[in-house]
C-alpha cells in the first residue's frame, strides 16, 4: 500500500454524539482519535468576522446579517489557528465570497505548521485566493461531475472530490498533473482501504475513530 494518506475529520468528529460539528471540542476529539487534522467551514458576519459555521443560519439567525455578539458560541478563525496551528493539518472551506483576504491575513499571522489548504466550491473564490497569494495552497471542492471536469482549468493545488466521483483513474490524473487529491466524506471501511490503496493524499471522514482504526492502527 502507498504511503498513508492524511486522515482528516469532517467538521471535526462529526459522527460522535459527544460533541457538535465545527466546534473546538469536536476538533479536539477527532485529534484524540488520531486524525492528522480536520476540515471546517467559515462564514462571514455582518461585522466582518470569519466564524466557524456550516449552515447559513444558526438558531434562526442569518450569519451574514449577524454581529459577533449574537453568535458568541461560534469559534472564530483566529481561535482555530491559535489552538491548532502547531500540530494539525487544516482544511479551511470558505462557504461564501469576501472571506479571501481575511483568511489569508489570518494565515500569514498564524501559519499552520503541519500544512493547510483553503478550499471552496466557488471557482471565483479559488481564483481570488490565488490572485492574492501564490504560496497558500488552494483547493476546489467538487460534488458533481460538472464541477469535477473543470478542476484542470483552475490554479489549484488540491482537488477535493466527493467520494462517489473518485476512481483510480482520477487519482492518477490529478497526481500526474502535480496536484493532490482529498476525498470526502468517506465513512465505510472498505472504501477507506480502497482509496488508501489507490494512493489518495487525504481522506475526510465523519467516522474518525473508524478511519484511524482502519488505516493507522491497523498499520495499513
């Protein structure tokens, strides 16, 4: 089997009933399970802060119209970088536009020591990130075939593909082009083993205990 891929928690340890997704406790737990890092989501508040949040609304409050004072329980990007920058790989997904500059500034001030990628479904966000920084790794997230066919036209370092889109040919194509491939969301043991055998660069999973037990603890 090729070198072990990065083992990443999807929004932390999302399958665990003990913690909520996209929280510091969730990130801590996936690392306790043995993951190398985690994926998390950012949204922009009306007062211009980058908060960790997947959905556009929290408790009925639209994040884009809220102030930080209304959402004090949500971690800030700066909180995540300060807590994890020295020992975790960070996959930072920008859910909306206009977060590019804030994210890159935060990364310059607190650069992750174990690697990172700033990712988005939105090609314009990817282009804006690359236009502002030639050094911070950027990735395009693909959920549908129509999105996937465009990865080669974008100045990305990573292709982050939904697991149903991934076969061995795609892995080879992406890596032969000098890019890396992360696969999400992989929650079955057999698929974890198959993707690792194909040599993907990272696997993102809700089932972080299963992911680590299947690949790292088994010595795969």
